[in-house]
């Protein structure tokens, strides 16, 4: 039979737990030891902060990397027949490197990439946020690259021809005509990538980064009861995903209205 709160923690359990009914006594004790005792709720607060910071910087790295890789692939696919000399050689090499990057990153688990970055490539560094942001950013960049490439390829070829006929060069046409339209097309998908990235950061605890999942795991280990700590971690992710999904929905409606 399970011991009551008064038997286990008589010196720390508050009166409302000690003097309540048995079911409330047990439930209150579980909640108290998981969140209140020793200010354990602060582990979730700090974990939430680390999760949001990690996701934000990883997304910035992913978008920057994804734009570069997508432009390399699109430029090669559309213009390699017109390229000559050193430019063609450089673009061919960059295109091969981009394909290898996409194949390797999308073909291996993100947790393995994270561990390689932390324990091998950056073994001398203990800045877990930086290593985590680089790891998740590089992983996200592969998916962002394909999202943006698909958006660019969906733009009618006549847009490029119209820009060139107006005197714009290839780079200027891409910058001022093609990319703005492509970004508008893929913006909701990029926002959903942010949501996916937010959940993927849950594996950051493999390198000891104190995120939301790591907080729940540590509290569960300290209390020898994982139910409430892990439920709290799941609830935090659920609330975050629902909030950002709501924002994505508003963004999509605004984009639809702007097209009318």
C-alpha cells in the first residue's frame, strides 16, 4: 500500500495536503512534490525559455541555409546549359555539395546529428544552446531548402522572362520578382516547419540541454514518479503548438484575403 503524504514528507507537506481526504491527500502530494517543493516549477520555466531560444535561433539558421541551398539548386537546374567557364564549374560543385547535404541530413535522425555535433565536432565546447541551435538549424535548413525550392519552381517561367526583358539581370529578377512571390507562397509551410522544429528540440536533452522535456525527466527522477512531470512537459508543448498553429491559421487567412 502506498504511504500517505504525512508519512513520507511530514516536515514539508502543507496542511491542506496532510489534513485532506485520502484521494486528495495522494493527488495533492504528487502535484506538490512535482511542481512546488524546492521550486521545481522553475525547472519548467527555464526549460521553456531554453526551448524557445533554441527553436528561434535554429529557425534563423535553417532559413538562411535553406535560402542559399535552394537558390543554388534552382539556378543550376534552370541555367546550367547557359553557364560557361569557371562559373559553371563552381555552380556544378556547389550543386553536388547541396545534393549531398540534403541527402545526408534528411536521411539521418536529428538526434544522431545533434550528438555528433556535441560529442565530436564541438567536443571542446560546452555552449549547449549554440551547439543545439547549429544542429537543429542545419537539420531544418535541408527541409526549408526544399520548401523554398518548390515555391520558386511554382512561379511561372514568364515572370523570369518578363524581368529579363525589362533589363533586370538574373540576380535582380530573382531578388525583386521571383523570391517575393515564392516566399508568399511558402510562408504558411515555413511557419509549420517552425512548429515541427519546436517539437524536434525535445531531443536536446540527449546532450544535457535543460529544455522542457529534460526538466520533466529530471523532476521525475528526483521524485521517482514520472506521471505528472512528463504530463506537464507534454502540456507545455501542446499549448505552444496550439498557440503557434492559431497564429499560422491567421497568417494563412490574411494571405488569402490579400489575394482577393
